[in-house]
C-alpha cells in the first residue's frame, strides 16, 4: 500500500450564488499581469452553458484527458509520438477566440475630450495589440443565461438528452440554471503532467498540488491541450504556461486559498485525503460507469491503523495525518458519498469534488400533503434539471451514483424539516433516511457542515512546514512527469 496525502476540495453547488467574488480575488492576486489578462485560474460558469473556454468539454475537438486503449491508459492527444507530432501544429489547442480577446478602454478620451455637445465615449481597445475592437465575448459571457437558446444550447452535455428533455429544459416555465465554479482539480492522474515534453509540471510530494516550473517550461503548450478541463493557460508575454497553484504560499502559513477565503456563499471546503498510489492506474482504467466508485475506493480511512502505518512509512507527517482525521472533504466524499468528481470519464482522477445542486426546493403542496410530508421536496423525476444531464457532469454517465447523492441530500432536508418545522411526520423522515442509507446522526452532521460550520471546520489546512522538511523525507512521495507518458515516482515506480 503506497499511501500518499493530497489536499483536496469540495464545492457545494447548492450554496453558490454566482457572485464571482472568488474569481475577482484570484484575478487580483495571481493574473493581474501582462500576458494573462484572459486567464482566469478561478472562473464561475452558468450551467447549462458553453463554458470557459468555449466548449472545453468537447474532447473530440480538444483531445484532453485519457482514454483506455488495449487495457492501458493513453493520453487522448496521443502518446510520445502523438505529442511530438503536435509540437509545431496542434489543432486541439484552444485559440484566443475560444477564450476572449482581453480589452481595456481609452479612458483618456473622456478626460482629454474637447468641450462639445456630444457626450465623449471611452472606446474599447485590445490589451494584446492596442487596436480598437468590438467586445463580443468575455470570461462569463453566458452568466445567468442558463436557459438561453443562444449560449446554453451550445453545452456539449445537452447532446445526451432526448428532444423532450431539451424542450422541457428550455421551456420558460421550467427555466433553471446553476453555477459551476472551477479551479484546477490538482488531479491524481494529471494529463498535463504526463504530456509535458520538458517535465516542467509536477505534483508536490507533501500535498499533491500540481505546479509548473517557470524555469523548465519551454512553452510547448502540450499541457494546455492535454488538460481536459482547460485550466492551464499560456502567458503570451513570457512564453510560459501558468495555472492555479492552490495558493500554496498561503497554505504554507496556515491561510486558506484566496478564493476559499473570500467566498460569500461559504461553498468551499478544503482538507487532506489519503490515497493508495499503487491503485491509480487500475482505478483510472475502469469502465465509465464504475469510475466514480473507483475513485472513492482510492480514498483511504485516516483512522485505520494500517493506513496510518503505511503513510508514516512513506514519509507522511503526523501533522498531516491529524489533519486528515478532521478533513471535511473525507466526510463529503467517502463517509457520506454526496460529493462527486467533475467529468470522471476524463480519467484524470480530479481532486475537486462537487455536491450537486438540489433544484427545485419544493414539490407540489398537494403531493406533499397526500404523502404525509414525504414529498415535501421534489422527486428526482420531476426536477427541472434532467438527471441525464447531471449524470453527464458528475457521474461519468452513471445516473445511479448521482441519484444516490441526491437521495441523501433530500433525506437530510426531510429529516431537518421534521425536527425543526414539524410538518413532516417522523415516520416519513425515518423512511427517507433509511432509503438514503443515512443515520440521524450523519444527517445532522451533514447539515451542520453544510450550513453552520465555521471556517476552521470548513477549511482544515495541514501543517505543511516545507522549511522544516529535508529532501530525503519528501523524495519518496515526489511525483514528476514521465516525459510524454504515464506518471511515475522519483524512485521509478
């Protein structure tokens, strides 16, 4: 058992209000520089929607992530030969129009305009070449247009829906959307790491954060195309690739990442997960319908003495092990099973999980009254967001794993309503919990962590202490790019 530690995250989508405070905080701190004006390490998308960059989920076009060929994992963009052949012509690489051309305004036109009858206008100019331009896209261009037949209709996830489901989703009376915040997933089986020809991208040994060495990066941009989530950006000014670093300088001094710290809806949770690195390739190679469960099986119980012993033998510190015991991510992902990975079918084993949005809140009053309150909340069959669409996002197409998470979320609401409001019978609440596989204690704990938990319970930062570590202690955990192939550890495993 090759036990390693990974800092992981959970975003609770029922709580996101789409305010973009996280995006602004990240932009101001990390990408407010020449060359990355268009780069949003943290962005918030509206779903259904085309996303940012446009159609990033269309892997037939983008060639990101992994596929299974002959029982072995292969980069979708190709192995060594495929990657080398694309160094000078990569048709899967997003272009600037897939993002947007960054702009500013000629504010001097307002200040220096001569006196006249007409109101002066500050016209937009490109931040790339300084020429006047017409603004036609932006980082959140489809914001709040979840039902729009202009932007949302381009969502690749809608292709799996029937015509009836598409018609219902875009019907005015059923209009619904939700927000999907995205940062780098800091994947266990990161395609960007494996695709980098120069070995500039690596995972930190002590916490699994994926970073890019600016000294080693040669600007080949294979990482940009290999990342299926398109969370690696090319700095056109420096000629280097950049990405979310999970604010590791803040983590090392015990501070939450900027987007976590500023989140208005308190939707973000951070903690340590322990996993068995020996099982990565097997888990990532499973059939699509088994990928979510396979990823959950990778996560190990930090209270298991055998896991603790193996972790210590592999250089994991006692401080990190203690933090793993308090990890909110472990509870959401493993203990309760309500947090799911985004597009597990990309086989990168992402370490950012999502609690799916439970919409709409209330069912018809008549149905609730007839069932004694058990139908107080809508059934999954009558939800405005089709289960097939949600399964395409969070279940690798497996509707049952998403339904299981929803049954638990709905059971918690029924249980709490029975205790706090009293308009749901105790019998109905108990039946809902039993059907979801939850105990009353688990339901109360899930409710508390979702609604009442303070920052120190939502964000549990391990004592990383890099300044106190020695190279021999961290080397066994370190992971590097294999140089156009599957990831390997520093000792060759």
